[in-house]
C-alpha cells in the first residue's frame, strides 16, 4: 500500500528531484537551510537511497543545493556563475545541433548590448571613458594579432556591460562572446576589417562619452548588424 507521497518506479530520481524542487520553492527555504535527510526522504517518498542520491546530485548540478561530506545538504547561495555555466552547456549543445540557434543568439546579443550601451551612457564616469579608450587604443595596436585583437574586443564589449551596473548584463555579454568565439569565430571577427571595427568602437565610445543614450545604442546596433551581414556574405 502506498501513501500519497510515494513515487511510482517510473523515472524515480527525476520525480524525486521535481518533488524536492517543489519542496524548496513551496516552503520558501532560504540559503543555508538544511533539507530533509536521505532517510527522511526515503521514508516520505517510499524509494531507495540510490534514487535520493541521484536526485540530490542533479539539484547540486543545478546550483540549488550544496552537498558536503558528513553534513546534511543545504539550500545553496545564489550563484550567477553557476547558472551561466549551466546555460553555457545548453547553448553549446544548441549551437552545435540546431540550425536556428545562431540567429537567435545573435538577435539576443544585439538586444542585450544595445540595452547595455543605453544604460552605460547614463552611468559612465570619467574613469570608465578612459578605460574604454585605452582598450580601443590597445586593440588598434593589435590589429595584426588575431587572438589579442579578439580578446580586447571582448573586453571592450564586456566593459560596457560592466558600466551599465547590471551584473547579469556583464555575465551574459561575456558568455555570449565566448560562445560566438568558440563556435562561429567569423561572426565576431572578420580578418582585414580591423580598422572598421576600431572606427565603430570609437563611435560607440563617443556617444557614451556624450551621454547620448539613444545614439550609443544605435551605434552598437549598427556595429553588430554590420558584423552579422558580413558573416552571411561569407556563408
């Protein structure tokens, strides 16, 4: 005879995981709160220890709980890096196996970076302007060094997201750039067009310096659309 909480044998660990997620969210557990022990969960759900442990491991990979030897699992502190690492794995799989994923990614990148530029133009400090200018100068000198040029390109875009003051913008901008570099290198750098990239970066900086938010966003949009158009011409 089973109780209402007892789980059927079908996909046991996945069902345990989902029940635990409902428990964590439904009871509003805060970071550091211990969750029920393996023995308690086994009794509550009517399943064996292997299913409980597998479900726990899934929750740990999801960044929802922390597991330390000799202690009961606890609700994890929110971790943006962990969330983005999971997203990165999913995105890599999608980019490798889905024809439409790259277009969706480029569209999302454009919206994200235009928003970053808009806010950065309003938030920027003299120190921010100096740092962006220094990055462009370094990038100009590295025009013949592909790897350094691309690294500085990434730093420029990420710095704008940092200036926006939104850590999610910063983390996503960096992650998106990494995905593009790894799977579609041509979409973030076109050999021979380095001077044009530098010129566009200087225009973006000029609008951010002037605190002209709409024009800063437009300059970024034009910059990314030009890169996307060139990518399509080459493929």
